[in-house]
C-alpha cells in the first residue's frame, strides 16, 4: 500500500458537495419546522388554508436555500483554509491500495 498526501483541494468542488449536503439537511429541518408551524396554526383555530400552506412552504424553502448557501460558502472557505495550512505544515496523508 502506498501513502499519499493531499496537498490541494479544489474549493469549488468542496463547496458544491457541502452546499448539497447542507441543502438536504435544510430540507429535512424545513419540513419538520414547516409541519410544526402548520400544526401550531391549526391548533389555534386558523382557518385560512392558503396562509397555513404558504407558511409551511416558506419555512421549508427558506431553510433549504439558507442551509444550502451557507454550506456552499463554508465548504469553499474550509477548502481555501485547508490549502493555506497544507502549504505550511503538509497535507493529510492517506493510504491507497
């Protein structure tokens, strides 16, 4: 087995992966909070069905897009920072078959 060192990581590729992963997490959390919001509104006797659905949909969309965007930005920043540190102290060593 051969040990290799990761010296550089492409920030955009990491940003896309992080953005997608965080976007999926945002969708899951958005659905949970959206359902909770709709349930809360229904429990207090609101009868405006359109407003209830828009509230749940809005929460779901906001969290999905927000998490995805923050994931994209944090992925790019993390890869950029890794590249700076790896130049100074060396990269992560991995073992390949």
